[in-house]
């Protein structure tokens, strides 16, 4: 076990965990952020994707120690209801368009 400092969605966080545990498990199990999902576990599907230092990374195969002192953004950190991220706006627009065609 080791204490690992992360910056998640703009907030400093410290987790006490095995440094080899995938970042995905720390985000979901320790920090209760369920935006990143487990899909394939093989870095192929993208369900676990987060943004680390501005780059999209697959968190299912990234040891949490590789994220030490790095800035990580999950879906939860993209925007808010009052100020949605452009990606969230696109999803909402797409959802409304789909609902209108049904
Ligand atoms: S779970 Fe599929 S790429 Fe990570």
C-alpha cells in the first residue's frame, strides 16, 4: 500500500492503495466516480477513458502510480447542469433529436 496524490476533477485527492491497481478501480471504488466504466479491460473499447494532463487515456490498464500528481478529468468533471461542457451539450442535443424522431 502507498499513499498516492492525484488531482481529480480539479480537486486534490490522496488514496492509500496498491500502486499497481488500475486507475479505473481507484476512481470507481475509492473515489466513487462512476463516469469511467469497465468494458473490455484490454484498452480497446474506451469505456474507461479519462483525460490525464489533456490526453485521453484508458484507465483500465493504467497503474494508479502512473497518475501520481497528474491532473485527471472524468465525465463528472467536464461540466455542470448550469454550465455543460460542449461534449455534454452535443449529447443533450443528440438525445433531444432522437426523442423528436421517435
Ligand atoms: S475498459 Fe475497455 S478500454 Fe478500458
